[in-house]
């Protein structure tokens, strides 16, 4: 049995040879059925600034139940500190480029070590800076990304591609930079799903948020990732918190 199978149910830290990139890996049930001939799907989860991958257990557990192996970065800022007195967007975009390279480092090593998983058709999930980092990775590695789920990312342009299916869940208390979100024509052309949760706050899109908000987020993810009762990449309705 591979050492990965022995450790996956509890998660573990992976430091690549290229760069020290601490991650936690969380396995779904039935992981022993994964083989090079029948690979399991993978989600890369990138946290918001000042948060860790472990702060999104509601997303991780939901994806595990859907059969995904979840690789959660412990940090999306690469140790960088945001200067609140300087323009934020250029700083976030720089952090996103660094994290994109970190994600590549993790994947390049893990793909060789663990061929039981599908490293060529990734699901990327990220909140805030993590969503921006995911969008940057998709721009840098479009041939490796199939799906991107953004929880209120604001600074890096989301993909416009028929080959990358995008769901972005939007909070009420923020505004994305110009050009980050696709316009109505682009949404129609590429099938981009934009779900607004009225009354939600950007900073609450993690484990510390309300149970109602977390349920709305997982509902949108559920609909988009095609459970049996929905067409693939269907878009949930906008909703409102009570």
C-alpha cells in the first residue's frame, strides 16, 4: 500500500523538492479504488488572505462527499504581508502569481508520486486571494484546469474559456475590480455561472460564517458540479440570507 493511502484519511503536509509548500490532503471515502487506470478527481483549495485551508472544512468535506481528493494550501500569500496603505490590487495580483507557481510545484511533484489521481483535469476552489490565485493558475496552466470555483475573488480576471467551467459566488459587501467578472455576453458565451448571495459578507465565506451562508455556498457548488438531478455545470439561483 502506498504511504499516501496510509496517511490520507488524516491529511498530511507535503513539501515539494522545488519549494516548501505546506498543504493538507483530505481523501474521500473509497480512496482505495483509485488507480492509474481509474483516476480519482482532485480539487485544489486556496484560502483567503490571513486564513488557512483548514478554515474551509465545510467546502472540503462537501467535496470529499462528492468523491474529490482535496489538496488544501495552508497559505495563499506566500508569507507576504499586505500593506493596507498602498494600492491593494497590485499586491494581490503579485501574491496570486507567486501562489500560482506554488500550486504548480505541488502538482508537478505529486503527479509523479501519485498517479492514482487526475492531475490533468483539476477543480480549483479559492476564496478571496485564494480565488485570485486560482484564476491566475488557470491563466498560467489552462490545459490543466477543468473547473474553477471562486468565492468572491476580486482582483484577477476570471477565465473566459469554453474549456474551463467557472462558478463565482458573490458577497454583498464587496465589488470586483473592473474586468474581473465576465459581462452578460461573456457569461452566455462561456457558460459562466455568477451567483449572488444577498446579505452575505466577503469575510464570512469560511467556516466562521453562518450555517445558512455555508449551506447556500455548498448548494451552488452542488448544482454546478452536477449531482444526478441536475445538468452538468447548471447555475444555482441568486439567493438571500434571512
